[in-house]
């Protein structure tokens, strides 16, 4: 399952809240859900209690504890867009907690003169494309019109 649907987690965030299991659970849940949302999604307090509050018998105790732990999870995932209300929480599409990796690409050097403008991408193969296109085009000559 994890190979098909990996969850992007920030190691420093996990270290920061590692001593708080509910905050860690909320962080992982937000990391899993928020970056794939396409629209805002409400989650009711009863649904949250069913998922995160098995040890709580009273809803008001669960809500207070969940809200405090949600604040901790949001502190380590500042890009997360979550609103809490009397009805529950609203999850909004948010960037992943892990920034995408940047990859440097090195383009081949051309044999141009120093100071000359760079050639368009792929220009180094323009002669090959011209040769190939000549081979592929049918050789049809236009009919000659005679003047009389």
C-alpha cells in the first residue's frame, strides 16, 4: 500500500512532535489527505472521534484534546489549510508538507562562437531533421505549363 500511495512526511516535523502520539497521528493524516484534495472537505466531530478518539468517552473532552493536538500538527505543517468549527474541521487543498525536489539539468554545450546567442533547443540536430525530412517527402515535380 505504501509503495502505491506514499505519504510525504517531513522528518523534522516528526521529530518535533514524536513525543505526542495524537499530534503525530493528526500530522500523518493531514499529510495523507490535504495534498490530494481537489475541494474543501468537512469532517464532523463524531467522525474525528471515531478515528482519533477511541480512548475518550465524552465528546467535549475529545474535542479539547484534538484541538490542542491539531494546533501542534499545524505548527509543524504550516502550509496545511484546516479550519475548526462547532461542526468539526474543514480540510482544504494544501501543498504537500515536503517540498518537491529540484533537479538540475545540464544541457549539451554547442560549438558556437563566444558571445554568440544560444542556439534554440534541438538546433544541434537541425541538419539531421532536414536530411530525414527530405528522405520522407515524396519527390513530385510540378507540371510544366507551356505557353502558346
